[in-house]
C-alpha cells in the first residue's frame, strides 16, 4: 500500500509508504488530507526530487475472468 504525495502546488509526486508519511506529518514536513476518499500527504517544504515515473495500464479480457494491471 502506498500513500499519494503532492507538492505545495498540488502537483503529484511519487507515492510513499505509510510509515514515511506518518513520520513526515509528525515532524511537520507534510500535512495529511483526504482527496476523493483517499488519504494523501502535501509536502510543506520543497521536495528533494521531482522525478516521476510514467504509468501504463493494461486490460486483459480473458475467456473466464478479466484482469487489470498498472505499472
């Protein structure tokens, strides 16, 4: 499970683990909020890295079951 992360301007960054998000909130580096029912964190300071990965979605219409994957 991962927690979505956004910067100060609400631009999406790479997600993080729940334990790291909790440490960021406790130390004041981030603020937690809910967006469409999903818990997210907003960084209160400039992120150390702004690299993001492209996301690809695949749908496999199998004969008995359908499968969805995200990479």
